[in-house]
C-alpha cells in the first residue's frame, strides 16, 4: 500500500473545499458532495467554518485513488491563517493549487505558489469553475505560466467553457507525458488540469493524475526506525488530539514516546484517516496521518522518534507581528485566560500574555481576531471584547543592571534573599539563567522557583513588552530554614517557601531591568512586490512614505512574466496594512505584495 499526503491550497473562494468534496464523492467515500453554502462539507468541521464559508483549521480526509490512499488536507486560504497552511505544507508529499477560471491568478495564489516552490513540493495546478459564466481557462493558463511559473504544461483543453456543459479533453501526448510525470514528482515542472468542482467535470482526470504526477510513500518503510512529526493539535471535547505524520516506522497503542526535554508519554489511542473518516487502529504505518491520544504535553513541531530532514519545517514559521488587548467581565477573566492558554496550546502562534489585569493575544490580522472571538464564545462560553490590532513590540536590554533584596530588611516582606543581574545578549540568543551564588546555599527548589519566575516574567512582558533575549545571573541567595516554635508543627511564617521566592523575584527583576535600561523594538518585514513595470516609481515612493526601504528591483517575476517588475526591501510591520491597502490603486489592481517577518529593530519616530 502506498500513501499520498496531499494539500489542497487556494485563494479564498477558488473552490478548494468544494473540490475536496467532489474528490471524496467520486471515490465513493461520501454519498453526495457537501456544499460550503449549505454548511455540510466533510472537512469544514468547525461550526464557525460552516457559518462563514471559509476554512480556518487544516483538516484531514482520505480516499482511494487507484492503488494509492490519498490523505487530503483541506487547508485555510485566508492570509490570516497562513501559519496553518505552512504547518500543513511541512508534512505534505505534494499539493493541488486551485485557481478560478474566472478570477484567475490572485494575490494569495502567488503567495501560496511561492511557499510551495520554497519547499520544493510537487504541485498540480487545477483551474476550477470552467462552467461559470466568464470562465477563460486559456487566458488563466497563460497567466499561470506568466505569473506563477514558466515550468507548467497544460495536459487538457476545455470544451464549451463558461457553460454548464463545459468538459475537458486530453491534449495529444507528443512524448512529454513521461517527462512531465518525472519532473512533476521532483517538483521542477507542474501539469495544468481543468475542471469544475460543482459539475464534476475533470475530477476523474484529476484523481488519476494524483498517482501519476505526485510521489507516494510506500508503507513498506514501516520496517524502518520510527519517525513522525506533530503538525497540529486540537481537542475533542476535553481530550487532546495530536495529529502526527508518520514518515517511517510504525506507531502503536501503548508505545512510550520521548518528546524531548524530559517529556515521556504513552500512546493511549490511535486513529488513522481512512475513506473519509478517522478509524481506530492499533498501529499507524509509514505515510499515514495518525490522530494520537495520550500525548498530553505534545506541541506542534515535536518529533515522534527519529528526526528526519525537513521535520523542523513543522515548527518553523514567522511569528505574528500584531496583538490586541482582550477584555471580559471581571468575573470571567480567569476563564478567558484559561481558554486562551488552551487555544495557544493548539496553535503555538497564538501567544497569550498577562500584565496585571490586562490580557493580550498575538494575531496575524483582523479576520483572525474575529474568528478567535467567535471561537471563545462558541466553544468556551466566554464573551470577549477585542481592542484595536496594534504592532506587537518587544524590548531589548541595552546595559547591565543589578538589584538585591535581603530578607527582613528594607521592607522586604518575603522570607527570601534574591540578587539578580541582567545583561544584554545578541538578539535571538534567548534567555539564559546562571548562578554566581553557591548552589548548595539553599534548597534547589528555591533556585528553580526564581528561574521559572524570571523566564515567565520576561516572556509575558510584565514590565511593558516581552524581553526575549537576556542573560540573568543570580548573585545573592538566602532563606529561612524550616523551623517552628517549641513543640509546634511547621510554621511557614518562620520558614521560607517557594511562594516567597516566586513573590519576590518579579520585584527584584523589574528593578534590575530598569537599571539596565531597555530599547523598544518593532518587527520589520521583508517584502517582495510584483507589479506592472510602468508603476515602479509610484510604488517605491509609497514604500518610502510608509517608512520602508526599497533595496533591490528588477524586471520579471519568478514566474518569468513579461512587463512585470519586482521590488524587494523591508518595511515596519505597522505599515504593512497600509501598503497592502494602497497597492492595488497604484498598480491597476495587478500588484501583489508578499511580506514575511525578518527581525526586530528599534522603533523610529517617523513623525
């Protein structure tokens, strides 16, 4: 048995979810294709997905295609959920990129194709909606070659385009088919197919093409050493589910798994994607996608067994550059924080921090904020109020600061002595914690309490913004040994506890950071803008007004388009929304801007 883990990716409304339904129906997995409009699709399982008609979380379905079992991941198409897309792409064998025969190549289409090319994934291009009025399949195919990649080859033509009777017929094979199949499986060339997810035209041909043009994994690799990667996490009721792509070996119920960093877990249950459902199994083999129960500490990107090249892609993605304050009724603040913490466990790109009574959450954009609010209300019965989206900043230590508080002196109400020195380190180094005092000077649990609190306080931005990089040295320590009054039990008023060290640490740390001094930094994005070559001057002027720096320009995008100019550079994350908003008007609607987080730089007053 061979398995093909397939991604279906597309711009919003290109029809990828409808295409998934049609593929499942053609394979006999479902009795009728679900409808996004009716809200009864197989893969959009969230009530919110059915209501809004968009895919929010990647989901898995399975169907047979000849002698290959296809596990299809229907991934989100909206830019706010690009992290979900990237996570899914990291575990794929190949992808189908869906375009509309009416709208053609759109902004997100280019973004997705560039991501697929970056990962060197094999891709079939499927031009959907050939039955719709205004369909121009030949024009769209030309645009694919001009704007997406010159290494594409249509293998069909469309008859009666733009009518309900539209159908596809194969082009004569002039000897290129075998070459195309070989190059497509290597990701260096891409076949173009046509069809309609509504009428089913071209779907049998697409099903057959999956086994010809995309590489499958032989389950015989199950004899090899076990290797898999956790690429998604969700909950079924209160039970945590870890989605694992098995690359080799086998995973069995009752297996004990080492997830690293001292996290050893035992598999208590397994399901694998099979014919449109998740079936309970005792074993998950190479090539399969397994839903695993029992991995309570699992995180996205964890490796199950032996790490293989490419596994790191499941946990490498740019951080969100925006955040918003989340408000709730005072009595619900604890429930809100618990719900956001659980959602952050499912999606590591949702980063929650609490500063006093203020709770903030990181985001990619406005739509994600709306979806998060709806999920909190529907799944957790928390009526949250989200503020305006703002740039997520951080602070950088610029000097050295030292602070000490001694027990029973100068108003220190805690039975603890703590001295901390804070020093700057190279950006990206993370937080390190070291001891200058003797480790044997007090119980190890008290040192652990200080270190854990330091890391938590720096990460959540209790001072103002998070501080991701710092060297923290504990210079002084002291405690009151366990003791009591004569003939009485242990009296914690006379003896130090972990709570004393957890309570005093934030105050000492804050004083040390203030004395060290910090610099507020904002995220900077790298951008690539593709546009008609007659508007380069207007676009570069816009970039400059927004605080960006054009650094490189040339003619011809990566798709080899004639008359297409490319400008690369960097821009503050806070200006990206304005750039995206104003670009269409300057470029006759043809400009496409891709941005990715690059680094943090000190905030510049742009007047």
